[in-house]
């Protein structure tokens, strides 16, 4: 692997380029690669890709992109170049499993298997905004989910009654975030469960602040350190990566391609969704990647966009599975809010899709999360049930695609559904959803049983 | 001999084909042929870039297409605006807007969309990028004599910088002259009201409608 200090050096000395020119260079190169590898016309009608050659071609296109174009450092406005040997070596060396957490709560997070028949790993939350009074209690509830492999922190605008504002307060808030997470996992009876720092700010000072084996982040914990959209990196993250990697922490990379953005449509986003995990590993030492393809309108909560984004996402997962060791996860985000039928249907669709593509589940929040309304334990628990049912049914890509089509038919024409806050639909003391949410959950589950899924518990 | 409508059509098409060279060339030819620059802008360029904005909203084209169409627009506008007499310049000016994500926030996807949509709505837009300090936003707005500053933040912890912007404008006695439009994931209408911003956009479409309202632009 290229040393991180070498990456920092290249970010400081690489050729200068205006950011706007980088954006357009990226777009043009993506278009060129789509044509060269004929990525747009093969199997696009499928919900889940079944053409392994297409996945391999998409992977080669991504490698071509990295070797020919590189990555862009927004701090220095310079391009970072890598040669083919460096990239192929990195892809071979990336870890296929990460040991996280401590003692009896330690877990192994692994690369999944396409068309596999084993339960997949999961991070059930947070990645969402909660107020400081709810924070530790919310963390406890997510740690109480037995299948949780690690939990991520959350963000909050006020700490100790003060606005989280500027570097000193950001650093302090980051320390508090981890302290609350530690308190939450302790109260759940799983003190060794791995925690991932959700950045209060992306400045190195606040990312590094909570490192403290006794009360803060332990070396068996991790942090979220994502490459930026359009294959961009920056100094604060490179700095943080150098520090964390020296002490053995693991890092998570948010790295999907954004259809509608500078990479173009779903096919360009498909290439970006493969490129960004590789760059994340090389430039930041990230070892877990939530990637795939998302659509601008979906992420912004404007409308439910499914096909062909699902198809493109499946190509990304399969490309990484077939050609790398990298651990990839599906960002199971929904357009609809909490305590809604549409939201759970969106969750179900993405859980089935993730499972057959060998992607671990990464359950972040609803796309436009309001304060205390980003997630409850219901959604990740439901995702796990759906995923396990998918495994139990031994669904392969083709059959799964047919079920996804039927779920998509149910979602067709629906707008993102407005929902409730966590206090309105979930009892955090009893770890129990409201009667209304239970009704919705049962209804959606029955719907999925009718489609052929068999659940362990009815 | 080409008619005025032919030049206007060619200008519109150059924008819609992202062809900056062609747009500049046609703008020059149109002026030479005696076409009114205000008419060329309103019926040619403005219609072309607005159509591109609508296509983007329908997801028929993507962000880079809008960037290229906007570049073609800027180049052709430069030629045509220079030919408009001082007393008529107000006819094509819709307002000058400084845009950026606030300090500490690297999330610029939504901001990029808003920038392009504002441009396609005919505003003069100065994109300062991401992680922009409040002083820089204000300084640039003053230098450019901007009518509005639009800022986004995607993190609850960077949202206070929107309040800082409003306070800084008040402190410098610029609040009456420069309007403030806020947006971003954790930003709500209530927050906009609480900090005393003039407008709020939940998404790009709403943001552009707010900018038009604040700057008194009629469709």
C-alpha cells in the first residue's frame, strides 16, 4: 500500500487544476469509459445485474479512471496521480475483514458474498441528528439490537446548552459524542461494542479530539472518514488518517456515486461508486465502504427513484466482490420518514438487494432527517429480518430481482411519506415501537410474506 | 440575409448544445446584423438556459451539462451586455448573488445544484465554493455589490455560521442592502426565521423561487 504520507506529499506537489476543470474532466472521462466498456446497454432492464462480465468491465473502467485521471485534493487544488501497479496492489491488499470492538463484544466485519447464503454484517445507525438529552438513550437502544456489529455516532447542534460552533466547541462536542456512545453501549450491557465516530465537524482537531482508550475512542473503534463526491479528498482527512492509522483504528468511507451529479447518469455513478472505495483505501486507509449508486433526487428526499439506480448499485457491489477484497456496505437510506409504510417498503427493497449482492447493511437515517426524526431501532431490526429471510429463501439475483420489481410496483407513484419523530413512535425506555408503528410493521411484513419471503418470527 | 429570429434561434441552440464558441460567435454576428442585444438575451439566451434548467429538474440532463450550458451563456452574455446602453442595462440584470457553503462544511452537492439553477434563472452568480468563512462571504459580496448571499450547510454543527453571517451584515450596517437566503439538510424555515434570514429554500427549486421573490424578479 502507498504510504499515507506519500499521498499527502502528492496532494501537495501534484499538478494544479481548477476544481471546475476537474469536475468536467471527471464527467468527460466517465462518458468515454462508458462508451469504451459498453456499460450502458447491457442488462439495464434488470433490477439486479446478473452479468458478471459487466461487473468486471465496470471494475476495469474504474481502474482506468484512477490510473488516467487520479483523485483531486480540494485543499491544494492539485491532482493526485497513481500508477497502475500501485492501484492494483492496493486493491489486492485491502482487508477482507476487520476485527472491531473488545472482549466478548468484539465482532468480525467481513466482505459479503454475492448470491451468498450467510447472514450479513450490520451497522444499525446513527448518522442522524439527535438532541443531547436523547443521545445516550438512543445509543443504548441501538446497541441493544443483538445483531449490531458496530454503532456510529450522531450529531447535535447544542452541547451543555451551548451552540456547537467553531473549533473549540466542535472538539468538545466530539469528545461528548463518544462519551455518550460509550455510556450507551455500557447501559446496553455491551461495553466492548465497537463505536464509529460520526464527525461533528470535518476538521482534524475535532476528529482527533476523542481518541482516548479509557473514556473515548479505543483503538478497536473507528471513525467515519469519507472521500468526497466527484473523487475528491482533503487535508484534514489525510492528516486524521495518518494519526488514526498509526494507532490501529479502522475507518469507514461513504463513497457512493451520485447519479445526476458530475459523474453523469447511473453508469457514470457506477464507475464513481467503484473508484471512491479504492481511493478511500489508498488516501485515507479506509477499510469499510458504504458505496453503490444513489440518485440526487433520492438523497435530497425529493422523490423515490429506483430503477435503474438499483441496477447500477448492484454492478458496483458485484464489481467489488469479484475483483477486490474490499468490505462494502449498502447505505440503506429511505426517502420516506419514520413510522410509515412507504419507508419500511423502501427499507425492505434495499435489504433484499444488499443481501443478494453481498453488501453489509449500513442503516443511516431517512434522507432528510429532522432533529430526533432520523431513525428508530425498528428500521434496522426490520432490515435484519428481511435480510435473513432473503438468506433463508436462498434467493439468487434473478429471483430477487423479480421480488424487487414487485416491491417497486407497490412504490410506484408514491411520494416520500411524511412521518414522526422518535419520541412519537418509539418508547426508548421500553425499547418498543408505538402501537401505530407496530401495525405498519406487521402490514408491510405480511405484504412481503405474500411476495414469498418467509420470516423467522411472524 | 438572416432575420432577427434566426439569430435568436441559433443563440438558443448554442446554449442548449453547450457550445460556448458558437454562442459567442452568434452573439457577435447578431450585433453586427443590428439585432437588439436585449432581445437576443431575453428571447435567445434566457430561454435556452431556462430550458436547460427545466431539463435538469426533470433529470434529463446532469450537473455537468448545466455547467457547460452556463459557460456558453456567460460567454455570449459578455458580448451582448457590453453592447447595451447604460440606460437599458437594468432590463437584463436580474440580480447578483454570492453563494457558498459555510465555514467547516465540505458538502457542496446541493449548493452546486442551486448555483446552476440560479444561473439558469438568469442571475449573475458568484460561487465561492465550500468551507467559506463568513468574512470572505461578506467581503466578496461588498466587492461585487451583490444583492443577495445564499449559504448552505449540511451539518447541524455548521448551521450557526448562517446566523453569524446575518449578525456580521448587521454589524457592518449592510443588512438593509444585502439579503440572505439559507438552505441545507438541517436548515428549516423556523431556523431561517430565528436567525433573521430573509429567505429559506428546502430544495433548489424552492431556493430559486425565494431568490426571485427576494430580488423582485417576475417570470
